[in-house]
């Protein structure tokens, strides 16, 4: 892998054919996903490719380029242009086979799981050496399945979609890679965004992607531990018995190895 790009907590998608938005996007989010795929129509892909390559090369630690899928007519030129520009990190949409990543060995790659085939291949995809993270997409997944809605009437993802979300997190953790939670597509539903972001943070996702600058601060807040959590983590880690490696008590709670790990994760996240 080429380096350690910043992956969170907020990853903001920015259309590749809107270079007028690039500077603002980098100013708002931790990383920016410059998109050459869904947000750019066929007629605009060549011009967008040039703009994106220049912007990504200028911010190698914070720029991620979502290229077009490996089966499309634009993929080869996307990759070659990014390679010539010295771009470091790509996002590979519709990732489904490790062989797709073998074409990108000189890049760090975030695989985007959004098809049935990809969902069944997650554990193999994350084993690729150049894979640094995995993200999932609920709407593309439902489109691939022939479904009509990824969410129930309560606004929450349906069980099958949650299964793919959970599998991405498990596979990423097992392989020591970053897990990125999917975007919340309802821009005005800030309550739902905050709920999803808080859940993603508590479960162990490394970061969450978003499609609008107004979502960035809500994601950052959700991924930052609260003061009560920080106080608990410090109490656990600095307890006189913590270094002994056994079980000890704080109030009504018995503290053992897993809870010590929770406390360390909280402190790491706060930094």
C-alpha cells in the first residue's frame, strides 16, 4: 500500500464534473470522494477525468477518486489518467472479484460493495493487499437485486441490507481494513443521519460517507466520543488494577479484557 490516506470520520462525495465545488468540499470534509461514476453523465466523463486527476494529485492524502466500474468503457482511461497524475487512492464501484483489484496494484483501493456478487465476495475482496477499506451501498444493492426499497416504513434498512452492512464491517475488521458506512441519501433527514452515524460509530465503522456538506458536522459529532464515555475510558485505563490484566470492579461494573479494549478504542477515537 502506498500510504495512509485520511479516511474519516467524514467522506464527502463531490461530482467530478463540478470543479467549482472541489475547494469547498476539501474545506468541509476530512476526505473527499471525487466521483467519476454515477454523478457524471457519459458526455462529461472525459472533461471530468482531467479535472479530477489534477485535484486529487494536489491533495493525495485526502482525495479518493471513484472511477467507473471495471466493466465499463471508461474504466481503463480513468485508471491510466489517475496513474499518470500520481493519484494515490481509488474507490472501485461494483467490486465483486479480487481480480478487479489485481489491475490496480499501484493504488490504494476502497472497494465499494453494491451488488449481490460483491456481497458474497466481501471476505475475498478485503484480502487483496492493495485494499485499504470497504464501503457498501444499499441503493445500488437493491437495484441489483431487483428490489424496490432498501428501507422499511420506519426509515431503517431492511434486514437483508443490514446483513450486507454487517458483513462489510466484520470482513474489514477481520482483515485489518477500514470499514466505511454508506451515505444517508435523504439530505433533509438529519435525525436519521445522526442515528445512523451514531450507530456506525458505536459498532466500529471507521467513518461514514455523505453526499451533502451539511452532513459533515453531524457525522463528526457522532464519531467523537461523548464526555461520559471519555470519563469512563480514563477511569478504566488508569485504574490501579488495569495493568495487572485481571478482572476488577468500577462501581457496579466488572472490567475485563474486552472492556479494556473498548476503553482504548474510545481514547483512540477521541484523538
